[in-house]
C-alpha cells in the first residue's frame, strides 16, 4: 500500500501490502490479528510474498488464508508441519511457513512438530500460544498454566490431576535440527517490535538454509479466558510472561 502523506507530515504506520484489507472474524482484543500483521510485514520486507506457501491450522486462525496475502494450504488437526514438509520436498524454491495455535501444535499435532524439528526441516514455524483452546470454547490445552480456569478445568489446572504445562518451544530447542527458537509476545508495542525481529530472523534462517526455526508468540484470548481485552493483556504481562518468558531460546546459526 502506498500512502501519500500531506506535505510536512510523514507516514508512521500503514497497512502492510500483504495484509488483506478485510475485517477479521477475531474477537475484539485477540492477539492473532497482531501476529498476522507482523507476518505480513516481515514477508513483505523480505520480498517473499510471491514465493511463500503458508500452512494454516485448525483453531481460530483457520482463516489466516483470508487475511495474509500469500498462497496457503489448510492442514487440519496439527498436521501443518507434515504438510509443510511435503511442500518443502516438492517445491524447494518455496518459502514455507506454518501457523498454529497451542491446541493445534502442542496437543493434536505434537508428533508432527517434534519430528519436523527433529529432522531440521527448512521451515519457519509460528506458534501462537494463548494457553487455551479458543475456537472450541475455552478448554484446557497442554500449555494451560497451573491454577488457570478453563471450561474443562473449572476449578483451575492441578498438576496432580491434569499434569503440568508443557513448554513446547524449550523442548524443541534441545534438538540439534532446530537452528533458531524464540518466544515473543503481543503484550505491548516494544514486545511486538521484538516479536517482529524474532519472526524476521526465523525467516532469514530458512533463507540461509540453516534448519528449522520456530517463533512462539504468547498471546491473549479474552473470550476463552473470560476477561475483558484489557484484563487479558494485564494477565499476559503479569502471569503468562512470568511462566513463558520471552526471548531467544536457542540460536545455533553461529555454529557454522
Ligand atoms: C480430532 C479433533 N479434535 C478436536 C477438534 C476441535 N478443535 C478445533 S480447533 C481446536 C483447538 C484449537 O485451539 P488452538 O490451537 O489453541 O487455537 P486457538 O483457537 O486458541 O487459536 C479443537 C480442539 C477437531 N477439529 N478435531
Ligand atoms: S476465541 Fe480467543 S483466540 Fe479465538 S478469536 Fe476469540 S479471542 Fe481470539
């Protein structure tokens, strides 16, 4: 998009070209839209729009293909990394990106993400962790924090009964095929800026042929959490970010 600024002023923000000009179906305050914008910005800045084949999940982001202006394949039920692997093998020229929520990636799709990372597939994985199954009504996910209430843990998650939250990105980062793993957040503008840097680096890692790259983004689900958007952002900052700490988790790109 090209915006003509009035004389004496400058454009400080505009819709990225690869973010389709359309209202989303996301609830007010949901973090998915922010992550979509960052992906559209990064792919545009790296000139990857026409080369990208992205893979959409189940969950609230199932319609990501309606909002980000690149080619998409829909992969139900956690299979995005497997489908992306197939795309990588038949289209070595393509830039391949997956987008998954935590129910999709860390529950029903655990095997696919683990083995794609283990193989060091040349993929860029975006993992939006809102700690709950948003689309289906706020049930507990593997990432749900201890004490967190959900429609399937109404008294709060208890380790003895439900098990502990699974730190997927740290687990994946152990594997040598994972060239880069980072965790960002949508909590405020500085955090969103850092998340964009992580996403950009995760894309460059693929372009450099270094291996699997993943960026987890801790996000909010005001509806699933039973909160206002403002309360959900406060919880993201005061509770979630203390458990799932943002930052670079592993960077093997300097190892030769
Ligand atoms: C086999 C199977 N089980 C359950 C579902 C229902 N289902 C659709 S989306 C989803 C969870 C999505 O949660 P998440 O990946 O965290 O995404 P969010 O909606 O929170 O962004 C589930 C359980 C399904 N489609 N298929
Ligand atoms: S249910 Fe949660 S994750 Fe889904 S659109 Fe609404 S706020 Fe976003």
